[in-house]
């Protein structure tokens, strides 16, 4: 078990801002550690700079860090779901549920991945895809119709952040097998995949079915909805 201040102390001023000397041209650099009280519980917000993409990333840490079996959520940025409460997807409820489950467990990490909007196609690309979905295409077809990748996300930065925090294995809060595979490729062991199942609604049931049928997401709770429709 590692105290979060101990993990960060070697790279930070007393102000919590890291000393960045001869910053690398690739990988991530830890920049700042700040307390973040939330309605879910108290977290430490640890800010990173991703040198490969230029994105600013943040890991929310609750409790002491364990090297093994740390409950962890990799949450892809979703402005429409996380901030605006869109019911087109389940991202907002997944974010809040993950934070609650981490606090309930007593310790855990949520890495909020910037640059992942719309599975990596950006906000405007996502809005264009949503327009096509409203016209009858599914989420995969819409991306392809726009000449965009179905999923352009890279989880390497998340693995680098976990390595920086001293985490070797995780209990991964996710329904997405690609997140699990990506962490394994980058040297993070998966002790358990913990499903994060959100009840569907009328506005997202088609989207969720597509994620299950075409993107291999683990969504067994849709079976009852499929049988009743």
C-alpha cells in the first residue's frame, strides 16, 4: 500500500506542482497534484501532460494506492454525456457510477482520457456522426460514412499513468474488451474485469445494441430489453 503523497513527493514542490526539467518529447509527465473534493468523495487530482498528443490528462485517485488489484476506470472524454447529460450514450451515468464504486471500495483510480471524444474522432466528428445516426445509421456505419475510424482511441497514455503511480495490476471497471487488451499490451495486468452496466433508455438502446453486436462490449443486461422489444 502506498500513500499518494509518498508516490508524488519525489516529483513535486510543496505547492504540488512538479519540477519539469528537460521534459521528454514523448510519454507523460506528472505536473500537479491537487485535492479534489466531490459529491462522491474526496480525490486527489493528478495532472499529466501527454507529450505524444499534447493533451492534458488527469487521474483521480481515492484512498491509498495499491500496486496490485487497484479498482480502475479508464473513462473516455464525452462532453455531451459527461457535462450535458445526453441520453444518446451511457457515458455520464458510467462516470458517476464509477466514481461512486471507487469511493465505496475505499480506494481506486479514474483516469479521464482527454482526446477520446467520439471514440477519438473529436467533438465535431461525433456530432456529424450523431446526425447520421438520427437519420438511421448505427454508430459504426455513421463513422465509416464520414470516412472516419470506428474507434481511434489509444490507451497507452493510461497505462503510462498507471505505471507512474506504481500500479502493476488492476480490477478494470469496463465493458470494453479493447481497454483490457490495450492495458495488457502495455504491461498492466488485469486481475478482474468489473462490468459497468447502466440501464438502457429509449434514446440509447440502439447505440448500446450496436456496441454489443459490432464492438464486442459486454452488455448482458440488454438481453431482457431485446427479448421484450
